[in-house]
């Protein structure tokens, strides 16, 4: 099952700041916590969630973002049980993508997230649409879910994939969603990979809509793209492609971005856990100035 279909049928990173031992202030700028989206290591999480969390913590990740797995965002545990397990390995569950559901179901999930001090619930997938009016309807739904999150001390976010950057009836859905959502209750999660591969300027979006993109997913883009229609995405580990992550992180911080999560969708001669370790080491060594 491919990544997008999984997200739709099952319901899907603060890459760098940290505990005192891992944070680093560089001439007045502090590196953000190292975070990771658990979907990146989904097979490992499904096979051995506790062992996988232990490994991620050992590599210096301190923040995690969950997703709507078959066992839910808390992996078959209560919210408090999962929080305790993660904390034992130095990990904080900051946010989660969630499975599609009614507003009543969403309300119950938000209440569970409040119990453990989570910051965000994020819509991971809407899918391409034929009408721009449909995206306006989505914006209204986001506002409703944002109000529910606010009731529980959370924030609501939307994660754009590639399709919001593709024109629909002469408009870009990402622009319609930004304009149609209430900034008081709806934030956005910038996936820099999709912005770049679709020809958008992530820096222009962050600057124009300062304060809207509060979270990020980070994976690099191959210097030489794979052929159109390829089974795999043109993704690679951080520092191996064309994205300047020093620029991305600092621009993000300067425009209100707080949480940075590592993600990967293509594993070339490596396992997902090996990729997670490599990206953690890259972020540990990255200097922002």
C-alpha cells in the first residue's frame, strides 16, 4: 500500500531543539528540538513500538509526531500510558496526524490529547479535488476542528501534500485554504519536499503568511529527480539533496515555525531506522549560523 493510500485509509516532525544536553545556542540562535514523524518508521512501530521509541530516543530525538495507525495515535495504549512510555526514552509526543472522522469523534480525540499536554492535531490528507469550492468547504471544516482544539488547549493544523500546489480552476488550493481558515485556530505544517517538487517557494510562503506555518516536515529532494511516474518519490536523506536546511530552519524560526519533524518516503540501500539515525546525526552536526 503506498503512502498516500495508507494515509487515506488509515486516517499521518520539531526536527532539532532539545533537552539541555542536545540544545545548542549558536550566536543567539538556538537549534530546535530534533523531532521525527513516526510514519517514517511505521513498519518498526507496528512490529515493536516500545523498542522503536527506545531507539529513536537513543539517537537524540526528543519530540515525536504520531499518526492514525491501526492501533490509533497512542498505539493501543491510553494517552497517559503512551506518554509515560515515550517519556521513559526522552521523547515528548507533540502532535499527531489523525484518521478521518466526524466532529464528535474528533472532539473525543482532542480530549484525550489534552490529558497529556499535546500541542497539535493535524489533518494529513484531503486528496485532489475537481472543484475549488470543495477546498472552501474543507477550510470551513478546519475552522470547526480548530475551535474544538482550542476548547481543549490544543491547536489544529493542516499538512499540505503536492496537490494543494496544483492549480484547480485557476487557483491554488493552498492559497484558498490559507485565506479561508481562521489564523486564530488553524495553523499549517510545511512539507518542504512537496513545496519544492511542485515548484512553489517555501520561503515566500513562510514570509507572506508569517505565523501560519508553525510546524514542518523535512526530507531532502534528489539533485537528479526520478522519472515522472516513478514508483518512488524523489526524496533523499537530509543533506544529500538540493534543500538548504540551515536556511529552511532559520527562515522557519524567524517566521514563527516551532516544530521540525524528520520524515522520509524513499529508502535507498537503507532501512527506515537507518535513515532515521542518519538524519538525527545530520541535524546534530548542523550549524545554523
